[in-house]
């Protein structure tokens, strides 16, 4: 393998083999032997982040899950339902939340396996044939959150892979608004915010007329409550690809790094006014298709997870495969919990922002929608993949040539008479001399602004994004022609006139998403690409308010409310230019304490 890396320059990546089939073909007793060996090598870490699963319940006695579970935090919305898993879906989710996509690797290895997550569960669905009343979906979700928080007030990740009706326009529903309320903490006395992950919903991939990817793009809109602004909506991509032995004449539906056949999208509504979902994508499996229309999901194209034990449990299989957007949402929750454990003091707005900020589009994603050009193509790509696949190491640490700065700050958007109030101007300590010395070297600037809105309490106000959200926030970056005074004047004018953007026409073409499209929803991310020389002058970033119902519904007395935001800024250069290694981190670390930056994940 080492020689291969030295001799071949076209390897995309190296991945461990998918061992799902190996373990699924074992008898239950063999599975148990392998699991017992893994448990001997497992050890819960002293500091673990919590993930609360809202699903069909949990097989909390499963040997692979028991080390991660506090049994007093396994609950049910209705105690008469029981806490057990009545359908198996919750237990499948749990295995991916605890072990990520590495369960097969952990079973096969001889190394120590840390248990990094404390798993909680609130059963949100009743056993069949009973069903929850649709009008109560939002209130039931709120009650489930309150139940687990009564057990422990610690910060946690909430994972919800239960979806309902399609949302072809992305307009809020009572359920998605309830999720936004949960995240915002606006109903709480101390304004505690929460991090919630929701699956985008699955395509009808088993339909006789299913065609990839047109069906996903045109006939599979996201499902409620995935249109929530404050939650992180998770879609599916796949890196499983190739020919599988035993399936003659079958071919992979999705190519390497492309949209999973199981994922829904918001492509049908990407030109509308509402937030574009999903926000990010994770592995969700692939599909084999036969020329005669037969479909198969082989174990090699899915994720290995924990299976609900059946009957009396003795002799029951303990492992199963999982795929679709539920699996992706479980992986996203696993990712967020690891990030939260790394930075336990970070606000949920920051964890969400770092995940989205660290995401990248694969080559297949960048090549999607070839019939479109320019910003239209970018909008459709974002409506299909969000900002791409998050990278844990990029989210956790700065590097010598990839610097990330994070600001957490509170803002009061409006005055008591409903006018726009504060403007925050951040002076970023770019390593100016280093950048100027790089001259025309291509560099990349990413900016992500993450905050939570409070949804309008009256659904009659949901006629547009301005009336639905309590407030909006916008960011702008100065251009080479701006000084601090002229830049602040331009931002002030835009805020007073309630414009969508204060952008300058001089650099609008250098932003990937652009000022007219990036400000939908409550997390805004964009990428500027240019030369190091030009970036050296772009050191001022403004955060300013936009219109919302806090300023209009004066009878509710919310005009002077405050809100937190996280501003995440990163600079990335080539690791080497000529024969010299580029070190932008050290230059900034020397002065970072002198600027308005409260938290630096590189430290």
C-alpha cells in the first residue's frame, strides 16, 4: 500500500473494507463471540457528550449499546408504550450514533475502542397500529425534549429521524416551527439553545418508475419537519460504489461521492424564499439496479449497526445493516457529539456552524447539474447536498495552512421602536505580510454565520421569511477599496433600508453562493476565492440585523430581545508554494488575543 501511494498519483482516498457481509453471515453465537471481544476492549471515556434519540424506543439491553446508556434516561412520551424498541429502527439508529460508521472495523480490530457518547432515548412513536395525531407532532416533540432534560440539564444533541408529509415549497409547518422553538430556547427562562438533527426524508426509490437522479431532484422533496430553520437537516450521499460479486448484470445507481438514491432534496423549491435543505450530507448507502428493474441493497452498500434482539433474546442476531437518510442523521449526530465533547463550552450555534463550515463538496457533487451554469447550478447543488460532507478534523483544529477563527457574541437586533440597532464590525488579524508575499497564489476564504431565530407564534404570519423569523442576521466582508469608515457606512445604509445585501459589486463574482442567495434560513455560509494579495485587504467582517417580527409585533414586547450568533472565518492556502511550507497559523496566533475573537479551535 505504501509503494502504491508513492507510485500512483491518482488515488482519491483509502478506506477500510466494508465488513458488513462478513458479520451478517455469521451465526448469532459467532456474532456474540466477536462482540464480547470488542466489549473487553471498550472503555467509556470520563467526558462524553450526550445524544438523545427520538424514535421507536431502544433495545437498551443490547450488549453493544449498554456501555453507552444511562438506563434512567431511556424514556417514553407515553409510559404505557413501554421504553423498548417496538420496531427496530431506534436500535439501528443507536448503533450508528454510538459507533459511527466504524462498527465493523472495531469488531475486526484488536485495538482499544473508546465509548465517546452517552446515549439517551425518548420513545416518540406509539407501537402500531396506534399513531400520533398529526396536529400534536410539535407538542409531542417538545414534551419528549422536556422529559429527558428533567433527568439531566446537561447540553446534548437531539437526533430525530422521524418524518411525515413532503414539503415541496419548504414553507414552515406547525411541527417544524415547534422544532425551531425548541432550538431557539425562546420559551425558556434562561434562553437555553439546543442542537437538533433531522433527516431530510427518503425518496420513493422502490417505486416502479424510479429514475436516478431525476426522481430525487424533481419528485422527492424534503419531508417535514426538515424545513426547520434552526435544526441541522441531513441528507444522504454515498461513497459505496462498484460491482458486487453475486449480483451479475447489476450496476451501482450512484457514482462515487454522489447523491445517495435514497435522499430527498429541496431542488424543486431552490428558487423560492424559504431555507434550502439539506444543510449537510453523510453516507446513506447505495443501490444496485438490474436492467429489468430489480433493486438490491447489498451489505457492501450499507452501514453495519445494532439489531434489535428478537423474542427471548437468547440466540438472536445482534447485527444488521442500515441505510437511507435515517442512517445519515445518526452519523451526523455521532459527529456533533464528538465535536461537542472536544469543545464542551461551545454554544449549539457554534457546533452547528463548525459542522457546516467544515463541509466540502466531492468531485461528483461539483459535477452535478451539468445542464445548468453559474449561480443556478450552485443553488441546485446546495439544495441537493447542502454545503457537502463535514470533516471532523477540519472542524476540530486549525492547521498551518488552514486557519479557523470563531467568534461567539450576543447582539440586540432592534431598538424599542422597532428600528435596526447594532452593527458588529470584526477586524480579523490576517497575516498580511505572509499573504502579500504569496502575491497571486490562489487562496480561499470561508465565512459562516450561525444563529437561531424564534418562529412567529402565529401561523397567519408565515407569509414570507421576514414574518416567520424573529430577526435575521447578515454578514458582509470588506473589499480592497473599503476602509473602515466607508465599509461601516455601506453596512449602515443597508441595515437602515432593510435591504437583503450590502455587498459590493466589485467582488460579488468571487463568492460561490453570492450575497443574494446565501442569506436564507438561519445559517449562512459562503466561499470567496481569489489571490492572496487581494485577501490581505479583506480583514473587516460585519454582522448586522435584518427585518423580523420582533420589530413588527410590538404588542408582544420582544423588540429589545437579544440573540447569540457564531461567526466562523477560515483562511486556507496551498500547503506549499515553491519549496516553502506556508504557515499562516503561527502569524495569527501571536496576535489573536488582541482582537475580538472569543474562542479559537486551533488553540
